């Protein structure tokens, strides 16, 4: 095993590492045949988030396809991080989607008690260099963050007649939001289509730009409002799906 940065190390050249510590906050939702339960995890660690590394990635992956993908995305993501969308294209959206799937998986691994991405999905990303089925992704335009941050809202859905105890079931749903200065990346992965929102209405409602799937006419990124740090819009983007959409769907699943 080798060490992998939770957020890419190349970002240090764009976003200053100012904070001296970082806090991981995850809200885990477990749905089974009985009453749903919530578990909240809070872990404060010393050091800037950009310096944190995980001893969870094999050397072949870390120095192979993962490094290649990072190198490919540096010139694509860097302008967006600085607020420049003028060269953004459908091809860029496809490559960002794969990068976001990989990064979301690493974020999920950063706190094993919560997780959020299944082993099957991680293997799919590695083998196919593509986004697994059951994933939706968006980009947003941010302002005032001046840092790297993320939120992780994982859940466990016990499907069908699976009677496995919730405390040993792998988390298989997550709402992950990553902020890279002026770029917001938002991702939802779920094991059941009923647990996914409608792509375009959700995009309009939360002022984000859909990048995966790309099959339908995308919204115009230039019309997307800018989401400010500490604003109601930012809090709602981070938590709206989890609290406004996912819970009601869980109650009916």
C-alpha cells in the first residue's frame, strides 16, 4: 500500500494551504426494515486538509491510472478553480466526471466509519476508468471559499429481504460536495434509481450545472448563480438533497 492524498497534492499550486487543522463531518443514514437511524461522526485532525494522506491505495493504482488521471485533469480543472469557464466543453465534463468519481471514492475512504462508496463501485472506476451506474454529478460556481473543503453524507440502504445487521452492511449511498476555491463539485451515488433526484429540476433548484449524465441538453453554465461561502444557498446545496429529498424517499423505499 502507498499513501494517497485525500485531495490532490497539485492543488497546493493554486489554493494556499492556510488552515492548520481540518474537521471531517459525516452524517450516516441507515435504512432497514425497522426505524431508520442516524449516526453523526465528527473528527478534527491537525494539519491542512491538503496535506492529509491515506495508506489505503495500492502502488500500481497510485502511480498508474490514478496519477495519469490527475495529470490529465490539471489543465482542465485549473481554469475552473480560478473561475474561468470559457474553455469548458462536453469533453471536459466527461473527464471531470471520471475524476470526481475517483476523488469521491477517496473521500469516502478517508473516514471508514462512514464511507459511502461500495467496493463494487470502486472496482468499476478502476477497471473501466468510467463513472459507475447510479451516479449523478454537477458543477457549481463558488465565491469566498478560498480553500479546499468537502462534506460527506453517506447512507446504507438495505434492499429487498436482506436481513444483514445494519452495523455490518456496507454504506452504498452518498451525497458528496467538494469545494476547490471557486469550483464546487457535487455528486450523488445510490444503489436504487428511486433514491436519485431528477437531474434537471434538481440542477435548477440548487443552481448547479449537470455534467453526468450528459445525454440531455445541458443548462448554460453562464446562467448559473454564484454560490457564496456561508450563504443559505451553500448550506442548502450541501444538505438539501440529504434532508429534503433522501429522507422522504427512504421512508417510502
